[in-house]
């Protein structure tokens, strides 16, 4: 068997890695969260606009990371701003990753318990995923990237099949009028569309692992374009299928779209079960990615070996997942994560870039 | 070395526990699937009365009577046991109380198998109940529940809703029968597009008025007849559309493109037009600040039946005359529908609001909150374009 020892990933792997980090529970709730703030059928414009903004953000992240080849944000932040301040920023980032990881696996568990395994205790759903993820993360970035490349086509395929079958409910009039209330609702929706891209911060560590860091811009923007396309498709199909009014009132609008039709005589009569089961893998990838990022962060900030940290993280992540007491808590948690993401974006790539520019271009220092 | 092996074995053992993966599994044979649900005004059944006389009751106000149609596992799986004593492939259970879920749970102290809603196909609500309760109140539970799928269809019934779930056919499950009848939309537009729960959800949230197909029963037979109108702002049942109105409604909303138009010709003999293509277009127009709707209906079809033996209408003779008569008839039918919607019920169930919101969003925003009022005052011009393209395979 081909075993890599250098812990590097190719550009394609990096793109898939980013994609699987972003595409998770967000797709199940996005149509509702956008519609709630937009209130007109224009949410798809918000998604595209939000995606464009995030593309810009990722571009900045890649550019700053490319100045420090082979180094992750956890290493170069200290170089730019000094050990204490940089370390502080990175600890924040690690905390952020831990919280998202907890959020992802908790959402996974909630969906599973509500639709699939009513009656199973929540820990019995979370723990196997947590153990499996531990095993995966133990293998390093290469094994993770390879698992992601296996999961990626399967989950995308089932999502697309589900959407194709839902065409029977699709009514273009649900998406009209376009811009009936002008642009203000579209901007109102930006808040929630930017939030579904939480996790793009991994860009700042991924670039360091790339075989050819020069391809980073292409790979990262490619990795971002796929979830953007799928989010766009999701919003269009869900709003077109069950209309804005129904999407607003539904807890899991995307699943409700799948539950709104039956396909007699098809391999599966009901698409929500295959979709949910496969989508669990996607959420697992999501979780593993953040698991990996947070352990990597701790290991690099405090210069400790990564393997003991992986084990130490298991209970922390479990607690993070069990923190929200109810669904209301969970969704509030999701919103908080989005806000943290924006603050972190301002703190990390922007601040780091500015300081780096001042030091290198202005003060002619060698960083 | 030993500690690592110990860890490995420990991990394996822990994983083993997850491998059975049947923590919350339920055998389908042990469950009672229900395919139909009927909601009625609270009225105790004789069995319930007898039970309650013996004190078998709990605190309740008897606001609603819920009937579910359970489908025994053996008839679903296709294993027909040759000598079933009951003979009926379904079983209706009725309970009375205040909350749908509470009544559902009451079934558990009367029947041995727990009920499960994954296969619910049809919900029938009696119009009588909708005069007392709001649609939102009745649909709340079914929309929240995690078993019941949003693909479930909702109908109204003229009489008791539970009677629509009874059939005199031996091997027929009424809930499936009702669902399958929808397929006949290919033949008649008196069947409207079924309203499924997710659409219902949107309609109730946007507070718009809507029409639901009506079911009428007699002698153990069910007929789809007309539609009931639910007012958006109150959520109550306000009135009925007859079969002809319902047909026109389907044509107006482009949901139905089939059907026949029958009229009487110059000799007072029936003649029938069969629709082959139909398209309706609603346009919102403003002249001098006043809103109006232009409705354009274009249809092509065949003259399929005539009883006139003397002056047979054909491509060469009387074709124009026949066309004109059918056109008048269709216009008349449409006018009757519009008249009912605007004056009698003051409810826009024909999607005029959708057209307005798409074509003139600014105007729609202004009248959104009191749309049904605005609608009832808005002039609607109907323009019918009817064309007989052929006269069948029989010519004189």
C-alpha cells in the first residue's frame, strides 16, 4: 500500500478538505435562516452575494498564509505579532474550532434522534462518531483528506439525486418576484448566508500542508465554489419546492422538502432516509476536520506532541457537544458561532495582514 | 507493548457495543400503521359512551373526535391470510378529547400495538369542525410530529369526516382509495391538485384564503365533490364551491387542463366539448391607479358528443355556432365562480394574489394585509378563446 510519510496533500485533496469542512449541518437549516431574515424569495441572491464575500475573505487568508510556506496560522501568528499576542489569538481560534466541532456533532445527533433513532440516548449517538473521528484524526491530515475524498462524491451524489427527484414540487412562481422589494432584504439575508461558511478559517492551516502552495488560491477558491454552488442549489430547490412561507416555519426545511414527496416505484420511495444517512457522513467529516484543526492548534501553540492531545480532546469535544440544553440553545449557539467567526476574521487574517504589511513594507523588517 | 495491546482490545470491545445498531429498533409487525386520519366535531361514539358511563374517562372538554385508519401489517405486506375472520383490511379507531396527541396516546390503552404515522396518506377534516376551530389549531400537531410526512394530503368532508374512511368494498382501504383517485386528474379537472401539508403550512403562515377538495359520502361510497373555502385571516370554513366552480378554479389556476364542457345547442340537445389543451393567464393591470385583472383563457378541444341528429355540427357546418355556444357556456361558468369568490365569500383562492405580487410587487405590498377585501372590489375581466379543432372519427 502506498503510505505517505511527508504529511502533504495535493491541491485536489485540499479543495475537497475545505469543501467537507464547510458543507455540513448548514445545508439542513440554511433555507430557513436565510428566509427568516430576507422574507422574500430573493434569498438565493443573498447566498451568491455572501459566497462572493467569503471568497474574498479566503483570498486574503491564502495570501497571508503563502508568505509563510509550510507554516500554519498557529505558527506564523506568533511570528507576526509576537508570542503572547499571537498565541492569544490562536487560542481563540482553537476555542472556536472546538465549539464548532461540538455544534456539528450535536446537530448530527439531534437530526438523528428526531427522524431516525427516536429513543436512543444522545450519548450513544455522539460517542461512536467521536471515537471513530479520534481514530481518523490520529492518522494525520493525509488519512483525513483521503477519507474526505471517498465521502465527498457519495454525499454530493445523494444530495443531487434528492434535489432532482424534488423537481416534481418545484414551482418557479415560488421564486418570483425577483427583487420585488428591492435590495434591502437581500442585504438583510447576508448575515445568515455568511454564517453558513463558518469554518473557512481552516484555509490558514490547509495551505501549509499543500504540496504545491502556489496552487493554493485555485484550490481554496475551488473548494469554496462547490459548497457555494450547493448552497445556492439548496435554497433554490427548497424555496422553489415548498415556498418561502413554509421554509420559514420549518425547523429542518431541507429535510421537509424531501419529506414532501414520495417516489413510488423508485429504489427508495422516500428520499429523506437515504439523504439523512449519507449526510451523517458529511457531518462526520465536518466534525473530524474541526477536531483535527483544534488538536493541531494546541499542539503547535504550546509545542506539545499531537497524539496525547487527540486523546485529551475527546472529553472536551463531548462536553462541547453536550453544552446546549435544548434545540433553542443549539440554534442560538449556531448564531453565536457565526458572530465569533466574523470577529475572528477581523482579528486574524485582516489584523495579521495589516501588521505584516506594516512590518515588511513599512518598517522593512524581516519577518 | 502490553499497554498498547490492552488499549486495542478495550477499543474493540467498546466498538462491539455499537455494532448491533438496533438500539431503538421496532419491528414493523408490532406497530400499527395508520394511513388515514379524520377530524370531526367532538361527539362520543357509542363505545366511548359506554366506556365513560363506567367511569373510563379523563378530564377533557370533547372538542374534537379523531378517527385513525389502521392498516394491519398482514395486508400491507401482501401476505393475505386466506381466512381472516374480520374480513376487513382496515380498522378504524375513534377517540374523543381535546388534543390530537392526547387522543392518540389514549389509543394505547385500548389497542395492543403502538400507532405510528410514517405512512399517513390522507387527512380529512369535517367542515363542521372548521366552523368551530381554526385550521391552524387542527394542523398544528400533524405539522410538528416527526413521523407524519409533509406529503400527506388534506381534504374536507361535507358530513362526518370519519364516514369518508369507511368503504363497502371488501378489499379496499379507503385512505388509499382516496389518495389514488387523485390520479384521475388526467380525466377531469373537478379534482383539484391535492393540498399537501407543506403547502398547507405555507398557506396558513401567509394567512391567505384557500380551497380544499371536498368529500361527500353516501352508502359507503365517497365522491370528490366541489371544494370548501377556508378564509385566511380567520382560518375558518366559510363556504362551498360546487363541482362546476371547482372545475373552473382548476382551469383558472392552470392546475387542471382537462375536462368537458356540456351545453345545449339550437335544438336544445346536449352537446359536449372535450378539452385537449388549456391555458389561463391572469394579468394585473392598472388604469388610472385602479387595479383590475385580465383573465385570458385559451383552449382547444374536440366536439366529442352531440345529440342533434338533424343539424349535425361538423367542420363544414355549424362549427362556428357550436364554438360560440361553448364559449358562452365557459364564460358563464367562470363568471359564476368569480361572483362567488368576490361577493359571496370575499376570498381569493384562485391565486390572483400570487400574480399581483409577481407582476406588481409594490402594489401588492400596499394591499397585502387586507387582500381579500381589495380582491372583492377589484374588477376582473374574463376573455375566453375557445377553438374546436376536430370532430372525432365519426362524420355524417
